[in-house]
């Protein structure tokens, strides 16, 4: 894989009255732009969110940068080098997703003022907790956002609560207010969000009016939850993603070789 030129910036944010900065990674293709922008949102590891590494998504980033996209990966409040404290509300998926989306909105405000960002061509994406973030953010009308890519999105809890039911209800509510289409990838052997739960979230989302395509792609290695992070996953997600991007007026042609 090619090494992408990397920029790490501290994006100012005011969340819940706290003035913090969000550690944000930016990858851009050569040239001045303006480039279409992919906002890629990270998941949550177990343990202290501040000890989590800064997310770089090398596989996804490369696929988009070589097609002329700028890729922006904000670490949300309380994660890695970002300020503030992560609020663990895993039993309340809707509230959790909205809190996560808040961080993303500040990163978007910052990026969309940059001369290299094409304000009319934006995609929100995320993996796991980041997929939840992207779906939550996409339920708000944001200029330029044309679609959402959800890689195994959700939030689960080790505590004794009906987190599955809360997740399905959150997706139902987001589906009711989302105008942009989305594409979802969930594998058969995902240890966090299995096929039945993925299907229930999808039915709730589309039943409430959300436009989505569910790609239930079967088993992947030992755990499909990490499919999008693997180079071997590209052949699973890219063909459907390419069709999706074309359908929402986003570019897909390779501009730079690996």
C-alpha cells in the first residue's frame, strides 16, 4: 500500500460548554482541489477512550484518496488526543449517537471552510461506533452530504440493558428524518452486530422512511466486524460502494496509481 501524506490538526470544538480540540487526521490527493470529502468515523476499543490510538483507516483512506477524495478522520470527544471525556451511554443508543455526531459536526465545520474542500460533494462514513456516528449525523440536513456508508455500525453494552432494542429504536428514529441514501455492510460472523440485529436495524430504518441498501455479505475471516480494515475486504465493499457513489453523483475513477 502507498504511504499517504498525512496532516494532523487540532480542530476547535465547543461541546457541552467545554472548549476542546479534536485530533483530526487529513489525507489529500496531490493538487489544490477542491476535492470531494469523505469523513471517516472510528469505532471504540475496550477500555479508556483516551488510550485508543489515533485512527488512520489506511485501507479505506487509500481507496478514496487515489480516486481524488480528501479523507478526514476526526477523533471524537474523549478519544485519543482529543479533549474532553467520552460519555459511556451505550444503553441509550440514540443519545450516544447524537453525542458522537456533535464531534463530527465541528470537524465538518472546520473542513468545509478550507479551500481544498468541495462543499457540494461530501460522504459520511464510519465503522462500528463510527458507523453509528455517521448514521446519526446523516439524520440532520447538512449541505453537501450526498450519502452515508455504514460499515458494521452500532454500539453495544456489556451491562444488563436492552441495548439491542435501543439500537433498533435509534435507527428507526434516524430513518424517519434522513433524506440522503445510505449503504450498509454487515457480515454473517460479526461478533458485535450479527445478521438478525443488522436486519432489525435495517427494517426499522427503512420502515420509517430511510433510504438504505443492506449488503449482508456472509462470513469474513474470524470476525466480519473488522472487514473494512482488511485489504482483503476491499473486494467485498468497493464494488457496491462504487455503484452507490455513482448513484449519488460522486466520483469513482482512479486518478493516482498505487
